C-alpha cells in the first residue's frame, strides 16, 4: 500500500484527511500530514518530513501531495523526492486525495496518474441547473 503524506500550509493537510475520512467512511491508514506555518524554519521541518516518509513507506513507496507549486510546503516536499520511491504532486485537492486513496494498492506510478486525473477531473463548471459540465 502506497503511503500518503500531505505537506501544506497550516491545517490544510489535516482538514483534507478529515474530509477524505468522511467521504470514505473511516480514517485511512498510513496517511499523514505536515502543516507549515509562517513561523516554521523549512530546514528544521525537513528532518521531520523525512521521518514521516520512513514511517509511511512499507516498501511500496510514498506519494507526497502539496498545495501550491513553488510555495514553501512544496519546496520542502520537493527535497523528499526519490524517483520511483517518493513522488510529489502539487495542487492537492479533495478529489485528488480520494482518488489516490482509492487506488493506492497499485504501483506508485499508477497512483500518481490516478491522483492527477482525480485532481483535473474534479474541477468542473456547474450550470445554473446544477449539472456538472
């Protein structure tokens, strides 16, 4: 099972995990988050992030999700990348997280693709009649 780590601003990661737990009916196993605040030193957070990766990786790898590409959480997360073992996607959303959780028994490369599709397909313009377009 692929481990999942969310590295995001403030409490966003925990909120996403809480929402995914609601959608899925239970809190998923091997999902953690690292909240980054304006007061945090990124260099001081990096060892903690690496510890979280070690705890989450039971041999199948870890998918790291961050919120905004180029922001501090993503910059921290980018230093965790180990191709084929630890992969990073920026732009985390609830549809992306739920898709990653749903398919995380597959290979890491597949989970990356499924999560990205979930994020992209989760963005829809809603018509006045309530139809998803």
